C-alpha cells in the first residue's frame, strides 16, 4: 500500500469519526420549542432551524437570542426533561418520605348537639365554599330547654302563669392550630298563656327557644372570648324573641 492510499484511508476514517460525533436526531431546535416526542424528528411541526447554513457561527441564533440552548441530540432533550426545575425543587418536600399531615380540621363531625364554627384560614381554604370566610353549623334540640312552671296559670285575665328553662348551650370554634370549646348558660322565661299567641305549653316553649337560639347562633362572631361571646349571645337572643314574637313576652337572662 503506497503512501497516497494510506493518507486517503486516514482521511476517510477521520471524516467518518467526525460525522459520528456530530450525528443528530432530526433537526436542531431550541430546547422547549419542539412540538411532539422526545426529539424533533419526522412528524413534528416545523420550527426555526439553527444550523451552519444560518448567519453567524454554527448553532448561532439568527434572531439574536444566543443564550437559548440548542438541542441537536435526543439525549440532550432527555436530560433537560428529567432535570428538576427550581420551582419543582422548592415544592417537593425534603427530608421526609411522606407528605406532612393536613393542618386543617375536617367538618365531618359537626352532626350532633351544639354549635360549631370552622374558620377558613389560608391553611383551611380548601374546606370552604368559594366566597365563604367561615362555616357555621348550629344544632340545638328542644330537649336542651326543659321548661318548668314557676307561676301557675289561675285562668284569670287575658294572660297568666309563667315558666322558665335553664339551658347550658355548647359552642365550639375550630382553627388550624386547635379547637376552642365552651358553654353558655342562660335562662329563658315566657308566660304559660298569652293574649296574642294563646297557650304556650312546655313543648311549644322549647320549640320556640330552639328556633331563636339557632338563628342567633348563625350570626355570632366565634372569634370572641367565651365570656363576651355568651353575654352577646344572650343579649341577641333576648332581642330576637322581642322582635320576632312581640306578643309572647319572652326574655333571656343569665
């Protein structure tokens, strides 16, 4: 083999090696601008191609965006997709194989006697309906108001007799960091017989008391300290009786 054939063989090997090192999958696209698949091969929507035929050096962006990374091989695209972004790293919990427990209490145990309020703070916003700042559930029973006769009705006049019920109503306020629970003692008084509403037996008296206290319970501010809350609750219930049932003559005290 003469020297010319040796040089020609070396040249062929060098060209083949150079071509193998720069072999690409499809065209060269800026990372993130391909439209389908892991690469930008056949079947993809045409995009601007940056090759040596464009103005400037090989791989230069003719639009002037020289900082955009060019992906010419499939492995480059795979590395870019598998590499977590800064936002992903910030959101992914570290140091724990499990997600932290939900700090927001559930509302599923509201069934039953009493009143409960769930404050929808930032940690609990997912538990609230859109536009709601809190959820309140009030459920008192007629049995909570055991009326007893204090003055018998002698049947004289247009009204007579008196009765009262001593109640101790339960309230609860749930927050993301704990639960506050308290009771409000109150006494409800009303006649046994009225001029405008007729006879008020203990069953009817208990039903009216349940109605008024539940309506007031929905309007209360559960962020108040228990002592102030109870005082305002009694005052609001007394006013509600007088406003809604003017001829009843009911009153609410401690």
